[in-house]
């Protein structure tokens, strides 16, 4: 899949997944990788940026299977950001679909 497509959609995917339940980084990578091929190292810088932008908050949970895990949780600002991104994504994807359909590409 085109890297630019993925880059634009990853933030929305992370917010959508965290809207339902808090998760740690590897869980997010695993879930997203089931549908979109990404490198594990791709997501962690985005999580850090989203935390810095106050879209996510973090907390640690001790694990019996190894070191403590950093969990990510969507903030109220993150929920607002997600709503905006959904609106923008829907407009963008409908516009692309319309262009493709009008030119008989699909």
C-alpha cells in the first residue's frame, strides 16, 4: 500500500482503536497490522507525537510476563480530533471515489 496513504490514515486508526479501549503500543501495532502493513517502528513516533499534542495520555501497568507496559488512552481533545479526522476522511474518500467513478476507473 502507498506509504502516503498509510501516513495520513494512521492517526485516525489509532484514535478509533483507543476510543473503545486503552491499549499498549504492541497491541495497537498488531491490530493495525492485521489490515494495513506497517513497521513496528512506524507507530511509536506517532504515539509519542499524539501524546505530546494531548490527544493521548499514558499510564503504566505492571506485567507478570515482562517489563511494565505503557498504555495509551484517548483524551477529550483526542476525541475531538478523531471527530474532525473522520469528517475530513469521509469528505476526502467520497471525493476520490466520485472522481474515479466519473472517469470510469471503478
